[in-house]
C-alpha cells in the first residue's frame, strides 16, 4: 500500500508549558475526506495549525507527500501543496472578493490566475456577483465560500478545512458540505476536515478520528463512528 499523502506521527504541541496535543497519530490518504471531531478545546484547531507550521510541533513528525514538513515555515508548507481555510474564516475584510482571491493565488505565483478564478466562480457563483465587494460586507456564508475559494486558488493537493459550518444557517451548511463532496469526487481533492457538526462531518468522511483532550481516542470509517454509541452520546445527541 502506498504511503499516506499526510502523516502525523506522535505529534506533541505546547502553548508555553501547557500541552495541547499528546502524541497524535493521523493519516490522510490521497483522494480521501478525513474528518476530526471532538468537543470545544479538544485540540482540533491546534492540530490544523500545527500541520501548517504555527505553532510548531515540539516532538513527533509531520510528513506530506514524502517530505518532512515539521520544521518548515508556513509559506513553504503552502507552496508544497497544502492550503488552509482557517476557523473563523479570516478573510481580508477590507479587500474585495477579487483581491482576496488574488492573495490565495499569490502562493504559486498566480500562474493560472484567470483559469482558477473562473473555476472558483463556477463553484461559488455568488462570489462572482460579489467580486468587487469588500470581504467584510459579505454574509457569514459568503465569507466562508470566500475562505474556501481563496484556499483553492493555490491549487492545493490537500485542503485543511477548520470548522467550515461554524455559525452558518442550515441551508448554507448543506451547500458548503455539498461543495466539499463535489470537489473531492469530481476533482479528487484530498480534504482534512475539522468540524463540530459531527453528524454532517461523519456522513461526509471516508474515515474519521475523535480527539479528546489532545489525544486521538477513536478512529474508523465515518459510518462506523456514526454508529458507535459513545460517539452518538457525546457528539450527536440533540437533534440528529
């Protein structure tokens, strides 16, 4: 079997003297959607940021496409083929939609800018209508679309998505998850998804991990974890 596209091996991350990740092992194979679920404060976003080089792992290894990226700077990790749509979207609020997308394309020198712009406008037609509008004036759902589109402009091989459904209306959440599924099925994009909406995330995922207090406590297919009583009790009770 070929090596995973992304391999997180025994990673420990600290904030000062406080340990946030405790020997985390996770693998993401090319062409998969892998999701990480867990309660608030479990360390999910910390793992995403550690993969992207800030904060750095204090011990363990992060291997991407056969290269050790553990000590690489975030901009070099981006150039290697990983893009991140961070928690809270973090778009450039004073820049227009178009300028935000230019920023995403700058990672690879904007070599295919017009082609990639057309692609993200096809995926998110709303952004085309809003191209000259400032990012900060968009609705929450539109800002999430922009954060994902900006990440796609760098033509990543691996997309890190951190809480894409946070604070969005159910219809918009469905649109975002449908888009992630389409990108994976149609374009073969590999996705590593951190998500508090465990029901949607596990339905979408090929495989999944559960993070509790900085440790991976369970793993399996999305379907297997959906069926597990302890997962249902902890993450799926109330409405699903």
